[in-house]
C-alpha cells in the first residue's frame, strides 16, 4: 500500500488549532470557522492530489515552510470572512509573517537543493491566495477595483486553458518575484491603516500597474517562444519563482 503523506493532515490540524487560538484571543465566530475549515479541507485535499500526481508523498524542507504560510493565510481568510471589520492587528500580524516566510522557503529550497516543480507551483498558489485574501479586505475600503490584483493570476491561469501557448514554459524572471512581493507588502500596509486613504489608493493603483506590466510581459514572452521557429532550450530552473 502506498504511504499517505502527512503534510496535508498536518496542515489541516495546524489550521484548526490556529482557528481555536483566534477564537480565544480575538473571538473568531461561526462564519470564520466555517470559512476556515472549508479552506483547510480544500487546501489539504488539493495538496494531497498534487503530491500524488507528482509521484511523491513527502514535502521537502522548503515545502514545509510554504505549508506554514498556507496555514497562516487560511487564518487570515477566516478573520476577513468573519466580519466586515476584522481585528486588524491579528490580520496584519498573520499576513506579515506569511510574507516574511515567503523569502524563507526559497532560501531553504536553494540551501538544501530541494527545488522542484511541485514546490514552485505550491509557492505560487500560496502567494496568489494571500494576495487574493488581502485584496478582498482592502476592497472594502478602496473599492471593488482592488480585486483586480487578487484575481489577476487566476485570470491568467484561466486564459491558459483557452490559449495553450500561455501554459508553455518560459525562463523565470526575478522581476516577477519582486512584483509579487510588492503586491503583498502594499496590501498588508494598506490593511494596517497606517496611511491616509488617498495615499493608500495611489499605492494600490501603482501596485496594480506593476502587476499588469509583469503579466503582460510574461504573456508577450510566452508568445515569442511559442512563435519561435525551432525548439527553445530554457535555463535550468534554480529558484522557486512565483508568477506575478
């Protein structure tokens, strides 16, 4: 019998424990619990299927860091869903910790030589989910247009289902990682409410423009490789670089 990965189970258990802590400390309610548990179940099942698809049952060292980030983001989602005015200190603390760990998992992957396609995809999905959750919270104060940031990667992936060339590999670009980090930092700072509303709106608008430029350049690059007359040899993938 094939071994069962403990990673998804650990992630599910950790998120449930964190939700329990939030219930005691900030009063997480029934809606938050429902959303948080649903998120935990879906994420755990998705990760288990991904591990099976890649023919493995173990998470690498960097993937465990990414799993910890996913747990924190699940808790952020629960807080945001629980109230139109969630406890911002808790939201910001959890989101900021997830952002810091975003730099840690890539470093661990390089130091341990455990970079992988599964790890890179896992990292991308967690990054995109954090940006989506934060954009939902920021949209409450700045308007629905902020959701364009959170939905951008999902729209890009959906477009890839329609146009196969968008799914073709392309050399990783460090700028993508920079732009992804900018989205998370800007949305977290705006969520914290430490700047006037006009300043926040400008900052988020600039972040959105950078994101559009990054996705546009990535699409153009993929199109160029798609139209290339011969086979394209890409450099080895050395980093877990998220699309942005």
